[in-house]
């Protein structure tokens, strides 16, 4: 008798149900969902297994669980319910329900990890405090009084970063001599703790020292535009970008330089990048970290680098060509480094999930033309999609399916958090002072794969392509630049209450995180909107929804 070969599905179903679940748990979330369409038995296995549903929910929302966020008494089904409730709350919240927080005098202000960060540059003082903290929330234990980290009275701060997730502050200083003169060798970075505890316990030293720029000849004079220094960090990496002029015997050369330190292991670094600045695009340079080992630099194009060892220069992985000619650019990216924090056990008290850097949203704002690019970061981690073209990936190969482009009038009108984008758009055609829009309305866009399934009839699903016409003056007479941009990255749009509009000053600053929206209206008040999860639904309804 001939022995018939058993089909793979039948082989799997012949195993005990507990073993089936265990095997399926090793699959990517999309493959788990595909298995539910193979047969009724596998679908039933999925419906009755909270662990598999939790894997799908994490992948579909494109978040990662924070280690030690739950104790052993919190069941998987409870975690699943909380995660779904948190996501659904963004489709139905009241923009009229908010609290306000008073803001001290400042030159620079931003919101990160539930804290308000203020910098008074002329006084060289910083202030940080939690915004309406919750009982279980980790906060920086410090009063609202300003604090200075300057150890040298002849030093002046030119940029500062504050990272509550790591209790870290870094300040870029330049010192002057008795004649109020300074040179390029006097630029350094000081590190400290936000709670005023002195040297950071994870730092190898208090000060990060710059490396000498390669290729400089003796006799060349270097001057830095201190007003354009940029400091950014992610986990153990800190980067300093600067614009500088090299004066030689016969000519001047404009360069940009970026140096990266592993601040937890060394106060010096040889991880340096530099390039000549195009005079027409001097403001079209920005950068951001993508997770713990990748760096994206925006200039005439987007270059992706691998950071493995700060004793050597970053490795160029790919170059993504931009579809338009730019004069200014700004990158907006939610730097959620909770998973890479130096104190994850403490932060787990307030954060159960964190954004997956390989699957979230990056926003690039351009000026002249005024465009907002919403880009999925997955293209920067799956370079196999562009095999054979990594030296120069055309826009048509990477952009249309992995991005959305909008025309926006102001850089203040957008904030990004994970896979959500908070965007202000004109309420009508009425113009105010300086020809700016007079009134704005707000919408939240969710680009996560499960947003369509989780919206429960709320919001507007946008799957169709959209096209933006580019002014002829920005396309140049070259096939390199596009006359129009067509993009189709799908999302769900929720237009917030139409009876509330904001004036131009309503967007001095807007921020979005996992459960809040923050507005700064150009006054001494910060408006805070809580995104509260809806009442729990039965687990039976959850299972049937699949």
C-alpha cells in the first residue's frame, strides 16, 4: 500500500494544541494572521490563544514590550486588553477636555517622556519638571528652580539636550579667553544628571572631547558657527553637528562635521563624518538616530550609516535620493529610547510599550517648497528591497509606497509619536498677518498596520494615492527632480472636533506621545490633553473581532 505524504497543515494539526501554539508563536505577526485563513482549526487556535493575539497586536501596532513593565500577576489577556484599549482611545477623545500647566521664562522649550524641558541660554540655566505626573510615573526628582551645569565661568552654552529616560543632560560649550575670543579647540560637551546629582553614574567621564578634523593643514584657521550647533542622543550615543569655515591661504571652504560618542564607554571618539556645504542648501542639513546602531543624515539626499564602533567612522549603508531640490530641511522623529535607557526597571513603572525603531514614522519638513514627508522607517532596515542600487536609490523605488507627502504652511504644525502624526491643516482660505493661514484644525493620522481594523467605524481610511504638484522653480531642469509627487502609504485619519480652531500663535509648539497631546500657544501656559482608554470590552468580543 502506498503511503500518502501528509500535508504540512495536517502535520501541524496532528500535534497537541499547546505545541501548535508554541510553534506559531515563533512566526512574525503577519504570518500568524495568514495562518488563521488556512483552515478553521488554526483560526480557532488563534482565537482561543491570548499569547498569539498579543504577538499580533504588538506587531500590528509596531511597538515593543518594555522589560519588567508587568509583574508575573498580570496575565497576557490583561496586557492584550490594555494595549488594545490604549490604541482605540486615539480614535475617540475630547479635544475640549484639557488641563493647563504654567511655564517659566525660557529661550527654548520642548516636551519629552512626560517632562517639560526649558533652557534659558543667556543665563545658562535649565529647568525640567514632570507634566501633571501620574502616581506610578517615573519622574525627575527636582524642583522647578533653574540649574546651571557650567563649571567654567568663561564657557557659554550653545545647545542642550535633556533625556529624562536616562536622567541625562548634555550641554555643548565654547570657552573664551580674557579678550573674549575663542577658537575651534575650545568646543566640548559636558554631561550630568538632570536631578542635580553630579556626574552621571553611567558616564565614563564628565566631559566629551572633540577629535581633530581630518585633512586640516597646518596654518589653516577653523571657525564654527556656534549658533548652528546641534546635539542629539539615543541610548549610549551622543552626536554633535556643527557648521564651520576653514580659511586657507587662498580661499575659504564651508564644511559640516558630525561626531558621535559612546558616552558610556569613552570621552573621545574617532566616529566623524564631514562634507562640503552647498551654499544654496546650507540649511538643508539635519540628522537623526534610527535605533541604537543607525544614523540618517539629510543633505542633498538621505544617507544611512551604520554605527558599530565609535573608534572608527560610521559605515555608509545606502543613499536615498530626494525628489525635490531643497534649501531648508528639518527632521522630526520621536526619540523613544526607553528600551535603551540606563534605568529600564524604573521606567517600566510608567511605560509598558515603546515604539519599534524599525517600524515607525519619520517626518521630514522641507521649506521652499513647503512639504511634509511622512516616511516609514522600515525602508532603512530592510535594504534587501533595494539590492543593486544602494549607492543611489531613486525616489520612485523607495518613496511612493513607503511615504505620504502633504503641503504644510509651517514647521510648527506637526508632531510625530511612534506611528501617529498630529497635523494641523488650514480651516479655510482666510489669510492673516504675513499671509499665513488665520485658522487651523487638527487631525491625528495612524500609520500602524492594525489601525484600520481597530478603528471600529471611526476615522477615515486612506488607501488611495495622493498627488502633490511641485512648483516649477523647485524641480530644476533635470530628470533628477519630480514635477509632482504621488504617494500611497495607507493610514487612518481622525479629524478632531470641527468646532474648535486654533490661531497662528496656537502652534508655537505641539507634541504627541503615547497617551497625551501638548499645545503651547505662545503664552506662559501649556495645554495638556489626556488620551484616556475606553471602558474594557469583553474578551469574547475581542476574539470575534478577528
